[in-house]
């Protein structure tokens, strides 16, 4: 098998697929309208009633379609879980899987039979169906909330799932950045700063889960929003019938601790992820912003101008001007408790990490110090107006607005005057809001990345650097200089790899290799890969996704690619590249020279020899096992990395059965389904 070939082909096909998706997502198909006078907004008030147990119900009648939806929200204060962090996640996963009167399988089967949906989580729930089944769905929803089927068997199963998810995310820079960013900003002892670990999950008992259900799944602070083809009086009777037995629990009000203090001066917080092919960068500071604050709308506009999308300062600089990233954005969210964050995000190539930090800070200082262009402000207002008016077409919007008014203590006309308040924001207002909420002088620059490749230049930015581990604990600066054995060379590394996978004698017996693999791009979207290779410069690589198939074929000195029914013959140079990649085991060819051993690096905590194949490609082999564990290739879109693991024996040779492909912010795990050696391949496959 040729793991190098797999990576190269996956990059070609999968990157093309993502380009297609990106184009469809990024094209601006219409010119922004000019901002004019704010239209007058009149909102229909939902019908309301309240049960004796405290459950408050909002009803929005809409008879355009024969459908009904139910949204449940339990308005708990932020909860600090402490030593049992993760208990609400476990409980949430257990809810909605049957009731004390209806087993899990029967419950789910009935939902499916009715063509409905029903999901219950911790503190929330959602159900929808055709209006003719609405009463039964409401009854099932109430039963699932009031009488959940909580069993020790299900408890243990959900704990196991959560632990596995944590293990899978432990090497994910996005997950690490989110966890550490929140912990440093708010503090680990704060509800917004704590995080789940394997240790805290193991601390959770079944009694903890039951106690949390009793305490926090409480109708006193609950809201049920009903939208769709319903009659108010009928719904009132049904809700009272099915939710009247929901017992009021103990008071769950709690004191919310203050978040960590903002930094007195800006600093870089660096988290080392050896082997990462890109850096996750966030510039952040704590803010206190509520929806009823006088400068709320000014803050919204300032955030949109800085990093609200393709026309934002950050995007135009980091992507359009410099090509550092796929996209860079900012967020400034209001929080009813006055505990929020301003933050920017960007994922960039290792080589430009320091430059991206500098340019991000530059744009934050720009919106602080330079008045925004009047045309830019008009366009942002027009965008808000358009989005707001379009949202009013959805009944869900009316209900959400009504709930927001109650939860955030807003004036009743908040949304009726929304557009006027947006329109009233001035250039001076934007700058004042930026100075108040986007504070480069207190910025925490969080960088998650490969220190061996980025730290040297990051130190030149001029900000102090503090080092943290993946769990937000302060640590020492990583050491990257790993001594190389004096007699080690590229051929010794390659021979160790060949020996590790089965030895040259076994490899010499291979005439052909046939491989099938698949990966889940997203729920319900599967990529299927088929590869055939021989020792005669023959290869077939075919990938199918979403009903589309592409393939590349090489037969000796000729080859072609086929995509969307269009055939394209390979050029002479493309044939030469394909010939190298068609070899089942290119490492054997590398023994003839042309590759160099550069150094030893840490890859996910494991020492690995780095071999440079050419200016674009580097291979990494475990010092301990000799197996290939990583490959990095430079592409026009940045760096693409492939990780190899789960080696298994097939016909006396070890092959990786898990191949993880990273492209930009995404990682796709290909799982090999079948490998055949010296069977399943004929010359006809390459015609």
C-alpha cells in the first residue's frame, strides 16, 4: 500500500469538493441596497398563558402550512458543575430516549411513524409534526420531560460516549482553543470557564444525574413556545392537560461568580500542539454588554464592520489582501448576566502565524482609532435592515423576539423600534463602542499551534508570551531541539519503515494493491474512495460523494482524469508525477537517493524523523516504531496534512486503516474498509 498516494489523491479530490462548497457559500449574488429610512415595524404579540406550576406558554398561530412546532426552554442560571463537570451533558443525552411508560425503541418508532421529530436535552426540548398529529407529539414531549426513562445502563453508555468524544477532540486545535480560551478568559471556577475532562466524567454517578434532573428540570422557570397551525384555546387545554403534573422543584437560583479580571497589558497565550499544520488565533477580552444597554446597537454595528463577514476589516485584510486564511471574523455577544467576550478568530498557515497576529491587532486598533467610512456604515445598516425584515417572515422569529423581551428585561417596543435604533447609529457611536468593547490594550492573544514552527517568529511580535497546556494550566516554554543520533540518515529511517511494515522480501512479492475506504463528510454525506495500483506504473483512483464521481487513471506513460463527464488527458509532467505516486511502496524508490533527513520533531507527543522528499512534501516516521505517522504537503491553498494510524496486517504487510486528512479548518477521517494484495486488479481497470 502507498499511504503517500492516498494522501495526494485525497487532497486533489477533497479540496476540489470543498472549493465547490466554498464558492457557493461565498458568492455575493446581489449588491447591498443603500440604507434609507427605517421601515415601521409592527409585530403581532403571541398569545400567552401560564400554568399553576409556573410553566409559561407563548402561542404564535400561523395557518399557512399544516405543521406545528413546540420549543421548550428552561431558564436556569449558568451552572458550575465542578468536580462532576459533564453531568448536564450526560443527563441531556439520556433525555428523550423513552419514558417510564414507553420503552426507548417503541418511543422512537412512534416518532418515526408519525413523520415527526422530538429532541429533549438538558434545559431544552423541541418537537414538530404535521398539525393532525400535534396533540400526540405534545403528549409524547410532555411525557419525555416529566417522566424520563433514566437507567443505569443508559447512564454508563452515555458516559462512555462522552469519554470517547473527549479523546477524539484532545488533539483538535479548535477544541483546544475553545476550551483554553474560555478557561483563561473567565477562570476555571466560573460556569463559562470550566470544562469537562475524563476525570470529571468518571466522577459522575447515576445519583448525580437523577439529582440534577430533579433540581434543574423545573417548570418554575420554563417557557414553552408553540408555533404553527394551531388554535390558541385548543392548545391551552392540551398543554394544561399534559404538563399539569410537572412538579415544581426546589429553587435553583444561585450566585454567579465574577469572571477573571481583564489583563492589564496585552499578552500572547501559547498552547503547543506538535504537528499542527495551522495555527488557531483568537484575540479576546472580556466585556459587559446587555441587550438593554444604550450602546447595544452601536456595539453590534462595530462588530459587523470589524469582522461580520466578507466585507469586514479582518476578512479583507487577512484573506483578501494577504491570503493568510480562509476567513477571519469577530464576535461581540450580549449576555444578560453581563459576562461576555469580544473575540476574533482565524486559522492560518504556520508560516504566517506571527503576521496574522500583527494584522489582526492592526485592524482592531484601526476601528478604535479611525472613523469608519460613511459608505461602509450605510452598507452595514442596509444589511441589518434586510436581514431583520426577512427574518420577520418566519413565525419562529416572532416567538423568539417575545421570549427575548421577557428573558432580557427589554421594553415591549424593543423590536418595533429595532431598525430605527440601527439607523440612528453614527460614525462617532461606532468608534466609541469599539473603544469600549474591543480593547487591544487588554487583549489576550490566544494561539494554538505547532511551536516548533511558529514560536521563533511569534516571539518577534513584541508581546510577552505565557505558555499553557491543553487544559489551561501554566507551563514552561516547550523545548524543541531533539538530539539526532550522529550516525542516522534518511536510508536508515526508510529501511526501518520497510522493516516495520513487513520487510523488503514481502514487499517484493506485491504486484498489485486494491483499497477501498470511506469517510463521513458530515452526517449523511459519505465519501467513498477506491484505489488500484500495480508495479507497472498503473493506478486508478476514484472518489464518489453526493452522487458525483471523479477519477484519475494512469496506464504506463499515458493517463487522464474524468470529472463531471469531462475527460482531460494528463500532460507529460503530470504523467511523471503520477508514475511516482503509482508505486505501491515509494519508500523503496526513495532508497535510491533524492530525499534528506532533516530533524526529529514531536508529533502528538511522539518523536518522529522528518524526511524531506521535495520542496512541497515532508514525511514523518516514528522513532519508536518506524511506522509512517504523518505527511505534509504544500498546496496552493496552504498546507495539507495526513495522519496515519491503526496499522493492521494484510498478507504479511502492515497498512494504516485510519487516514486523517486535514485541509484548512477541517479534518476528515478515512476508514479503510478493505485491502486486497495481488487480487481484484486487472489491466482492464486502467483503460
